[in-house]
């Protein structure tokens, strides 16, 4: 009797098919977000094989699912999934012109974060390195963000015929020639951490220094590629777990026949700064020295007077040079470094607000709240829990 009841309960649950590989950190975190949604809201039975990224096989061969969440990358895959006749949510930026419900990382926000990261370090030359034939979707946002800031972007392009060259190293010679042709110092955003590692290794092979000649920024924060790389990779951290959770929420609405947004964009969590971009590309050595001093000691409670003592220059001279090279004053740079540290602590810990303020160099929690409201438009609590500002 109990067995029969359990079978009935199982059949009453919504059958949700998840078509998403798990070989990448991003994919695994999306899986985790979907699973968290299913646990919290109940009533779902997840069907999926994390070793399979494409549609077909055991995932779609059984009974018609109530809904599908998939990394939809090709028109053929989309056609196969549509034939199931079930509500579908994609977690891929591919096929941008197709009318699909999707939840994806906010590519424009990641591009703006990359531009800000590089400009804070004084770079004036920029490039984007594609990995495969879909990379142009990500690179376009970076070029647009640079254009809005008054800069241009050079691109290492990978067309359809070269889409798999990176898997066997066939593009390393072309990468080397491209890197050698770029003006230096140059800041490069790579399609992801895999491509960023290729760039670092190719720079070493042709005698370019990372980060002094070439600063390299990846995307995804995959430890095997970031920490093992020499030097370790700086990377943009997408909120992949939230992508999965919101994909579950969107699919729930579609299954229920409720109105739903066509596209939900999830902003990144921030940037993990490691050695591959830890440089100040400012031509003036005195300014570069002052910037480095601020970045090393801002969270220790220093003020502009301490910077002047270290640099042995006047306040007027330093203010003028900071505005010339960085577009902000030394005081604004100190606040920026402290705010970045506070953001990291809020995201990575459950420390009380007064402890976060102390460890990031703010005098007290009230001042941190004031700076957050002015600069980010959120309270620290909203930021910590991923709530968008109103």
C-alpha cells in the first residue's frame, strides 16, 4: 500500500527535464540553483543527466515532461525541444533572435564591470579574445561599453570554421601573432577562464609579461583555470546559482499559464582580482606608486594625508594627476577600494555590518550605509541578498 502511495505521489509531481552539462563551474552552479528552487517550492521531479549537454537521449525519450530547462545552443536543438510541446526556459545567450523564454547572465553588466576594472587601472588600449563562433555575442557588449567610454576594441575573431581549434591548440600561433600586434600595455577580456589561460600561456611563450604588458581578465571564476594559471587569473564572477533559481521560477509561471517575462537578466556578483590584472597602467610613476599605496592600505584607515606623505607630493599636484590619469581624486580612489572590499565581504560572508565596515576601512557602519546608498543605490543588506535597487 505504501509503495502504491509513493508511486502516486511521484506521478503527481511535475516532471521537469534539465538539459545542462556539469563539466563547467558555471553549469554546476546553474544546476544547484535549479535544485534549490525545486527543494524550496516542492512538487518537482528533476529529470536530467549532467554528463549530457545536447538534447535527446534518455532526457527526452520518456514521458512528455511538464517543462524543460536547457542550455539551448543550436537551432536543431531548439527544434527538438519544441517538438516536445512543453514549456521551455533556456539558460544560454545563444540564438538571440529566437523567441525563447530565457534566464541568462547580464552580459552588458559584465562588460561594464570589465571596462570599469580596466579603467580603474589606467588602461587605454583594449581587446577581446573570442573562444568559439558564439563569442561575438559576449564581445559585442564589451566593445559597446568601451565605445560609450570613448575607447575602441580590437578583437581576436573565431569564425564557424575555427570554432573547435582551441580544443587541440591549433589557434595558438594565430593567438601569438595577434598578441604581438597589439599596442602595449593592453587590457584583454577573454570569453571565459579557459580562453584567459590560453592568453596567459601564449604571452609567456612569446615573451610578453602578464600583467605588465598584457592584463588578462576571464569570466566564470573556475578554480582549475584561475588558481593553477601562472600568474593566477582575475575573473568576473557571474551569479550562476541565481540564474538556475530564476529559471525555475520562470518555468513555474509558464507551466501554470501565468504571464512571464521573455528574458530575465542576472547581474554578476563582482570581480575576483588576482595577479593577471593586478597592475596600474599609468605612465606617471609617482601616480602609479600612489595608487598602489592606496590599494594596499585603504582598508587600514588611511586618508589622503597618508598618501601625500608616502608620495612626497602636494595635494594640488596629486589631485590634478589623479584626475588626468584615473578620472577621480585620491579620496575617491580610497573610497572605491574600501567599497569594493565591503562588497566582497558582504557577498562571501555573513559578517555583521559593523565588522564589514571595520574590515573595509570605514569608520562605522552608518558611514558604510551612506556610501552604499550614494554609490550603489542599495543598502548593504539588499546587496548581500541580491535584491535589485528600486
